C-alpha cells in the first residue's frame, strides 16, 4: 500500500498480458469485501521526470 490517507492505494506490477484480468479479479474481490467500487488505473512505466533545456 502507498499513500497517507485512510482510503489506501496499492501499486501492483503485473505483466501487460495479465493486467486486465488482474484488474477484474482485484475489483471483484474488493467489491465483495467492502461493497465499494475500486478505481483501477492500468499504466505503463516511462522514463519519468527529467530536466529540459530551452
């Protein structure tokens, strides 16, 4: 888990081919446990921030 709020946030590193199925399974498990709807964002890693010269 990550973040500082009571809501919580999890980061899961999953292979691209498995991402959609993983998201469905986590969403269903979360809903069954809490009755709430999870917000899931499937992302790809990138190079991140860097200094840009003008």
